[in-house]
C-alpha cells in the first residue's frame, strides 16, 4: 500500500535542519577565527569525559544533537562534538594512544603543533 503521509514531512524537516547547519558553519568560517590562546597546552593525561546527558549541543558549532546528529567525544579534551567538528584523528602518545583516535579540530591543531617531533 502507499506509505503513510507523515514519512515525507519528516524527511523535509531533516533537510531543513541540515541546511541550517551548513549555513551556520559557513557564516562561522567567514568570520575571522581568533588565534588560539597560547594556553592550549597539550594535556599529560586523559581527561574525564563530559557526560552525554550534559551535552545538548556541539561544543564547537553549537548545533543541537538529535537522532540524526550523534555525539562524539574528543579523546584529548573529553568534550562532546558533532561528527563534522571531530572528524580528525591522530595519535596521542602522552595518553599511550599510539593509534589514531577521534579528536576535535582545536585539539588536533594543538597536538600536531606539540608532537611534530613524534612521528604522527
């Protein structure tokens, strides 16, 4: 038989949400990004992870999590990010993580800057 009608409207909603997400990201990219504070030193030990319940939005782009936008923890700072803001991976020798693990964009930069002498 025919598909129930509510199915198509849900799909439309998802597209709207995704479109808003793209616009937000583009406007953010257009703004001059502030230089990273020199304080962002690499950690010496793994952080305590932020709880999923506490994390309603991506730490970086602030998009709200939903059934379609899943939470991901950065293995370096322990905060929660969306897929796009935590798409990079690298090893973190200081935490004995010698194979690449998920990290947020900011930590990726910090780790690469510090560990350039390690072969990552």
